[in-house]
């Protein structure tokens, strides 16, 4: 009788622990939740997925599809904040009226979401560009990570941009 009670309690405790064991075995998705607006080979425009800078690559994954961009192939990494520093005020308003829908594209940089634009070269040397949108506050972190891993940028981070002398400031 005591043996049977012990077996029932042991079986019950195993069944009670099963959800935690299963939960530990299934990995939570990693990376930043993004929407790829355009530019990745083999990926439809406006496809949602996850973006992760790992090793020397930027990984985009959507369901079973995965695309990797090596950081050393990235010639320019720009965020929406970088674009706002270059395009602001009255010129930014005029850009909304730009021809052939380009004004609508540029208006992406004036919203509350973050954008990340990457200009890169493929293995044959062809020049390509990809645009991602993501929750606010994520693009600058990802840009700094990519630059640290070997990507290039024409717009240094804001803290470094403030150190660059302008025409109005005398060089020291």
C-alpha cells in the first residue's frame, strides 16, 4: 500500500513538472521584431520577422526562411534618427511632395517607429539596399552593434557626430 502511494505521488509530481520541462525545451524567439519593407533577396516586401546581429552577420528570420547579411558587406547603415538629422524642418516638409512616391517613402523617417536602412554588396559585387522598420529605440542599438562588428556608416552615432566640427564652429 505504501509503495503504491509513493508511485502515485511520484507520477503526479512528474506530470505536474511536465509543463516547465516542455517550456524550458522550447526556445523563445530571439532578436528584434521587425518588418522588412523591401530589399532582401527572396523575401516579399512588407514581411514581418526577427532581426538579430550575431557573429559577423545580420540574421533575418521569418518562419522557416532565413537570410544572412555579412557585416563586412555593409557599406552604409543608417537609422531614421540619422535621416532626421539630415532631413528636418521646411526641407523635410517639401520632401513629402517629391515625385513618384518617393516623398511617401521618405515620410517613413518622420514617424514614431524606428527605421534601419542598410546598403550592402552581394557576393558578385552588386549593390543592394534593405529597409527595416521596428519598435522605437531599437534601430540605434542595432546600428551600433553592426558597426562594432565591421559594418560601415556615413552617419556616426549622435554622440560622435557632436564631436565633428561644422563650418560654423572653428576647428581646435
